[in-house]
């Protein structure tokens, strides 16, 4: 009679041992973070594009408002860029400082129309105003839309 014995590989054995040693609080934090990330992904997937764009612009404006000096630094511009998730975006501060131009490239017609309804002009500590696009007729199949963020 033969007996088969299976020895775990040393690498998988070490990983299991490390996982067992991790505190339960770490697993709880990881589970909460994953569920929150999934919730955000589902929300942004079903949110109208104009509403999502409005939130992205407001997030970028919040970064601009939080700085202490009127001239944004490259780090501030990079932090602003992070708010625009799936977009081809240019952020320009050279034209009319301290105002910042945010240009979204290749915006589809349906998204352009939704942006006109949701994000044409946003009042707040940093005013956000769309340049051009006075009416729905201005939206083409692919659009380059520029918003000015004015502190």
C-alpha cells in the first residue's frame, strides 16, 4: 500500500502564513476600500456624463481654490488632472493667469449636449464657465470643449 503525500511549495506556504498573521482590522479596511471602490465605479458608470463632468470640474476647481498663491504650480495642475478620469484633457495656465483653461478633447455629441445642460456655468468660490458652445447646434460628432476655472 502506498501513501501519497503532497508538500506545499515554500512560496505558497509563506504567503498563506503571512495572510494568517495579518490582523483582522487590515482585512476589514481592505474589504471596505474594495466595496467603496466598486460603489464609485458603479455610480460613475450609471451617472449621466454631464453630471460626472460637473463633479470632475468642481473637484479640479477645489484643488485650484485650495492653493495659497494665485499662480498654480505643476503639482497643482497634476492634482487637477487626476480629477478627470477617462478623458483626454489639457490643462493650460499660460493664457490668462490666474485663470486655468481645462480642455476636454474628443467629446461625443451626446456628452456635449449633456455637458451644456449640466456644466455650462458653475458658480462657487472658483467660477467655472464653458467657452463657446452657446447652443446645442454647436455640438458636433467630436468636440474639443474648454472650461475656464476662474478663482
